[in-house]
C-alpha cells in the first residue's frame, strides 16, 4: 500500500493484485482518500491462468511492482532436497510471467519500470530461512540482469532487498502482539513509506539497480 500511495501521488493509476479480496474495499477507500484512482483484482499469482487473465484486465502497465510473500513452511537448508528446492521457486515464476506480459508494451513505448521486492538472504547467508534463500537470490539476480539488459532501451528494473520487519504489516502485528513469544523487535523494523520513497527514487533517477534495507 505504501508503494501504491507513493506512485499514486505521482499521478499513476494503481491496480492492486492479491490472493484474497477481503481487504480490497479498505485498500481502495484508502487510495481514493489520497486522491489515487485504483482498481483491485483477486488472484493467486502462482495460478498462471488467473494471473494472465488479471493482467489482461488491467491492460497496459507502465510500472510493475512484484512483492511476493512465500507461504511455504521452512525446511532447514541442510535437509532441502530437489522437490523442496523446486517448490521454493513457485513465487519466482509469476515474476517472469509478469515481465513477459508487460515488457513488450514497455519496449514499444520506450518507457517503463519493473520493481521486485526480495529478502536480505539474497545478499547475506541466512540459514534460518531454509529453502527460501534459493528463490530470493534468483529473483534479485533476475532484477539486476533485467536492468543491465534494458537500461539502454528506456526501461528500468530494480530490486528492493528487505532485511527487517515491515511496520504495519501482518507479520509485524503478529509479533508485536506477543512479545513474550517473539521477544523485542526494537531496532529491527522498517517503515514501509521509506521503502516506497526509495522505490520511487530508484525508478525516477535510475542511478542504481538495488536498494538494500538492513535492520539486522
């Protein structure tokens, strides 16, 4: 939502896509209150057919932001086998599908942006995240390589590498509600508005392909 508000403030119309639609009314009301024109679409992005339908509904996209939330239980990295490793990439393939769908229009116009959010394990060994470190590194490298391939064609691609607990998010709410179980998070949180500002600056200035946020 911070990304939606930030880009909306710059005059973009916003299309939200998420697994469930229960919160869409609140999201749209929030954006409308901030003067942002928006639509909301329900899709599990790992459902390739549904994702294709939603992208067709939205139409031409000037900037695509992909911020996946893996829902798999974590398997210790020392116990990961090939099937588990393969399944971990289920949230990378939708990123490729989004790019494959929206990039032709961007190239035809000579403008556009692709922004991906991933985790700190892409740049720092974090064994506690198990198999999830594999797709995180892949998504980051995909973003950086896209930028290298597209920068001379008017298209920006970049990675937001997130190392910290995003304030006001669901996981933040869960952890802060039970400090006895999860302990203190002081000094380990990130303001999503600051992340959104960084995303806008990256897209607008185009002087770097990655911004690392490290609250650890």
